[in-house]
């Protein structure tokens, strides 16, 4: 299949899984990384089926205009996945907000130079629509909703703010430059981790399984989705000629106490965090737009089973065996 696509941030949690799926579908993939000289760091990508024949890694920097030209020009499609994610934030504007917007625009400026370009798929986030204090709890949120920047700033939800501003900047740029853009809004992504070093998402799940409550207490009520569903959704909306606009990608929404109870019942020998039931604003997510394309989501059990199996395989987690009473 002579169809070349670019995936930005190739070494990341989601981007690496998307590359895995694209390669298995026969695509030629150009992945961008910050330092192409660190070959050992990307061994897990080269071990993917089809990688030696159809994967190329190209160095690019989100903050450097023109650095994506070599990766993007000549590609039929671009999947922009890369986004700044930091655990320690001292200056949110310069560390998170500006890089997210500037990086997205730098990628799109390279897309504008590409005469072969068919479509851009941008990975946004469900946080771009659910962080607000004025929704009706009886009406599920869908793609028509946008989070409140003012409310995000009040909560210091810098990641959500970065995703909102980056997606809005992308829509404006693509309208002005005639670029066919589709955005995917995943909820909290759960599933197997290809990189050997845990990303922030996998680290959060590992903490939950080991009894650390802080991160998931902050998250509160949250939508969850399998990483494979997000990758398949991105490929679906790229390939489907009629796809347009924003696509919310989420399997189920749960409170943190409900999630912990489910996992504790499923994995009784793990020290899974326990949460007191908290009265939180109730919301659901309406994913009918994606389902109308024939998409079906994996269950919450499947996503956590696959995630936990991956953590065990990579040596990050041990599941004690049940001891029979004597």
C-alpha cells in the first residue's frame, strides 16, 4: 500500500500505539521524534511488525518552525499527536500553553506546504468539552460543547487549557488555509504501554493499583477509553471520506470510587486505592457521532485487564497470588 502518513511525537504512549496500528494496516509511517540519534531509545518502535520495511523516524521540534517539513511533505495524511505534558509546572503559560499552540501551528504550517496532503487528524481531548460549571447534568456532553477557559484557569487545569487553545488555533488555521481537519477527543486513555518507561498516564494507573489516591481523587468523575480504540478511531476518521469536525472518543464514564470498587473486586490481591463517595457534578458523554460510523468500544474491564497485563509484563507490577485458607 503506497500510502505515506506522518505521526508526530512517535515515541509517546498513544502515538506509538497508533504507529503499531498503522503499520499493521499497511501504511508507510514517518514518525517524528525529538532526537533521532538515540536509536536505543526507540528500539520498541523498530520491533513493531512492518517497522523495518515501512517506518522512518525523523527529528523535529514542536517549537521550531519548519522542522516538520522533512517529515510531512510528501505524506497523504498527518496525525498530530505530540503535545507537551509535564508533571512539574512552575510557569504554565510558557511550559504548557504556548508550546501546545505554537507546536500545533508549526505542524500545520508544514502541512500547508504539502501539496500531497489529504487530511490532518489532530488528537485533542475530552477535557476540551467537559471542564465547565454550567452544563445540564441530564444532557450528555457531546462535540458541540466547549470547556470554559475561565473555569479551567480557576481550577488550574493547564492541560485542558492547552488542549482547548491548541484545537481552536488549529480550526482557525485550517479554515483560513483550506486544510481538511478532523479532531479526535479521547477521554482518559487506558491500555498496554509500548514504551518501556512509563508515561504519566500509566504511572497514574500504577499508583491507583498500589494504593495511591491523590491523582485519581483529583480526576474525580472521568471518562475512560482503551488505547487501541483511540488509535482505531483516528484511522477510521482519517479513512472515512465523510468524516468531519470533532469526534468524542470514550467508552464509559465513572466516579473514582466506582472504578476502585470494580478493580478491587477484579484484582483482590492488589492494594487498590479506596475512595470515599464524593458528591460530584454528574455528567455523561454522548459518543453517538463516532458510533454512527460503526465504531464499537471495548469495555472498562478489557482496558484495565490489558493495562495491568502490560504493567506486569514490563516488570512494573506484581500481582500476589491468592492464599487459600487452611
